[in-house]
């Protein structure tokens, strides 16, 4: 039996972090959509299927108290995930299993959150049926299923080109990386031969050029599996509705802002579409969407408008950036919200506190909600945990972060550190990890941080490293300290 079931295993997956899987963000998205869930209850029972290298589940298990379970078919991935989880002492149960193996387990627990990120489009119909069976049997009433996938119509042009490259790669010799390079070179030769397909779709030439600049690890897992099935939202919704789940909305919080990113004509058009499935499909065409992040709830219950506002007022938030670094958007008024959030040394604040702040006098609560959703979607803001939970999670986060910093010193960059304040990960560049590692080793100046980082980044310009270290001390350190990452 081929345990990979057509999924790439010759090249390990990247060590990325998926912020949208953080429990606090999932809960906020559901409340913003006006749906009540079990996620108010802590600790949570959380299952992540096909967790890749396990970075996300290891961070969430450390930073947000609960019982965490996960599996991935790749034994090397599972080993890495267990090593990370063991560093924090979170007790997460992370195994090397296929969907077929997991679905036959006896005495499985039920879960409040089940997550499947970046996998639905890359597995067979048989495995998607197994996923649906797992969710149908194991998600509690009021529990949330997160699923992300490549969708129509955004991939309509690339589908035939990907098929061509797969055909070439399957018929070529050498390592997977060599076959990927050969397939892209063959596609380029068709462009140079004036193939009419590329003339009809001129954007493909740039897409192919962009692919050549990407990591071969990324390309292998993104495009060169046996299965690659972008699909319309209506198909996914129909399958999950048949399993008893109701569509709540996008996990991308800016999608909860009515008409955000649309033209005036687009906003007018969507207001006239009342059927929820047709409306989502219409939005996908208006923005030419390529990737969806959807939330479904088992037996969803709608919140009244007043109850929704009460729940939102109770949410606590913390800034992830200094105000001067925050990207603004003319569609959403954020300046008063940011001013209020920055007050008091970046201490977390509830929306109720923001509403009462002098900077927000005269601002409608609905506009404060829009600002919170936009800033959170952009990575400038994040829901914050209670003080009690922060103190509970802090030792686990510190232990996991120490292990990640040590890996960075050895040249193994993991893209995030765990914050007990947010219950989630904070994205970090490799240089930043090395600066923090130098600080943890007792170095007190930016000059020393840059010097120690240069021992790992041997090809980096020392002057550039020093400049970056000084900017890191000035811009990132105050926020990382507030998040209890530094």
C-alpha cells in the first residue's frame, strides 16, 4: 500500500505557520458572522488533520490551553511536530497516520475545532470523503470546521498548464526537483515556440516566471502531487451541508466587512444576491478568488444582533505592530481605533474599552468593529487571552520559543514564535530569530546581535545586518515584549 496516496513525500514540506488556525481568530470570525459556537469554552479540544511539519499545532498547543490532537501521513513531519510539542510540554498527541488509518481509530474523542488547511484540494475524492466522515462523527454540536482550498474561478487559466507540467514530470527522469525544473523549462519552450494557448492567456508567462523563483519544496507540494483539484465553493458547501454542517463565512476577517475591496458596481450587485451560496460564488467571480478559507459549524445557532454586539464588545485585542508601521486603508477608518489601542503601553483592551476611549468619541460601534476586523485581517491586531490564561501559557511558550531560537542558530528557520498573550504565533524572519537568540544569550546591543547573527548568516553583509538589528530593536522589540515573546 502507498501510504502517501499520491501526495509528495520525496521532499519535506516547509516549516510555515498558519495564523488563521489560531483558536482566537476562528472564534472572532464566527462571532463577527453572527453565529454562536462552543469556542467561548476553554480549554478547547482541537484536531488538526494533515498538519505538515506541525509548526502551527505546536504553537497553538503551547500558547492556547487545551487538548490538541493531530496527524500527518509523513513520519518525518510527525517526528518534527512531536519534537516541537515536547519542547513546550503541551502534551499534544501528534501521530503519523493517513486519513484511512485515522478514520478507523477506536474510541476517538470529539473536538470543538477541526482544521484542515491547504489539503482539501490536494487529496483524492476518497480521502475527501474520509475527511467529511471524520468531521461528521467527531465535531461537537456548535463546533467549528476550518477548511481551506484552491477554488474557482481564479485557477481556471493555470489548470491546463499544471496538467501539462505534471505530464512532463511523470515522464522525466531524475529527482523530483530535477523533474520540476525540466517541466517548467518545457513549458517555457512552448512559450518560445509561440504556442497559441499562451497567446490566448498572456498572464501565464509571468506566472511561470514567478514559479521558477519559488522554493522547489513549495512547488512540489503545491503543484506536483497526483491530486490537485481547485473547485467551486458550491461543491464544498454542498458536501459539508449533507454532513450536517452549516456555512458560517470566510475565516478571512476582512471578508466580514460588507463590500470591502469591491467596486461600487460590485457592492450594488452583491446586495441584490440573497441566496448565500450564490452570493459567495458571485463574490469569488468579482475578486477572481483563487483560495478560500471557510468556516462551517455543526448545528449553527444564530446570534441576535444585540447578542452579537455584546460578544464583540467582550473581545480583547492587542497590537502586533507599532502604530507607525500599520498599513491603513481608505475604505475603513482605523486611526481612532489605533490611537486607543496604543494607549497605556500597548496593553490589551476590549472593544468596550476602545468604545469608551476619548479617541473614539463619536465613532459608531459598527465602525470600530470594521476597524478591528480589518486590522486583524492585515496582521496588525489580534485577539488577546485573559490574564489567567496568559500566565498559564507563558512557561510553555517560553520553552517552545527557546527551542525555535536554537534551531534558527543552526540555520533551521521556523517562521513564528508563540505568544501567550494572543494564544497564537507571531511571524518572524530568520534574522529576527537570530537577533532574539543573541539577546537570549546575553547580548545587550544591536551591534552584538548583528555580530552573532552573522555567524549563522555567513553570506550576509555585516553593515546590512547591523542596520536591520537596530531597526529591529527600535520597531519590533517593543511589540514583542508586549506580546511576551521577547
